[in-house]
C-alpha cells in the first residue's frame, strides 16, 4: 500500500488525488482507508462526485428506487452469505449488491435459493466499453455466466 508515502506528500504540502476506474473511491472500496488516514492526519479531503456503480446500476435497472439498501459485497462463507440474503429479503425494499467475477456464480446461486425466480438485474462493467445490464431470473444469469467466464465487477439489483 502506498498510503504512508501519500500521507507524507500531504504532510509536506503536496496534493494527492484518489481516482479509480471502478466507480467512486471509498464506496465499497479500500480507498476509504486512505481517506480515513488523511483525515486523521488533518488533511482536507475534497470529494468530486462521480459515478458509483450502485447508483448507476439502480438508475438503469428499471426497478423501484424510491427506497433501496446498498449492502456492498456479500460474505464469502456460504452460510453467512445465505443468512445475509435472508436478512435483506426481510427489508422489503430494493437491494443493490456488488460482486467480483470470482464469486458471482456463488452469489447468484445463493440469491436463487433465497429469492427464487424473482427477476434481478445483473450489471457488469458499468460506463465502460463492455457494459452489460441484463434482467433475468437468477437461473438464467447462472446459465449465461457459466457459458462465458465472468469478467469485470458486478452490481446486482434485486427489486422489492
């Protein structure tokens, strides 16, 4: 991590920009560590609004978005993942999750178990060249992603 080096630069009066190609830094992203440390060191942090996958996916999903919950990445362990999804289902609101290409299939299997044949939106590589936004039941998403190895970061929207 280059955090200590960047904090030294700030302490010396320099400027640092935190930029990512995966949405807004610090939103379900380790960039919050640098922001936290910079604030602790007394540095001024100036946000510049940009796209966040959570809002981008939600705006393109065509589902109720007057109320929603963003829950970041699901737990890695299968039992904890299922328990988390069951708790989210009880909220009776639209849910937005993030998932990595290495765990998307396990996440979709768990979503299928908890939400059944509810149509969900799986968005990938939002605002990038290979953007995909697909609405289908979890089983159809699983079939599609098993046929072609998943790439990129995913946002999953489960409507209320």
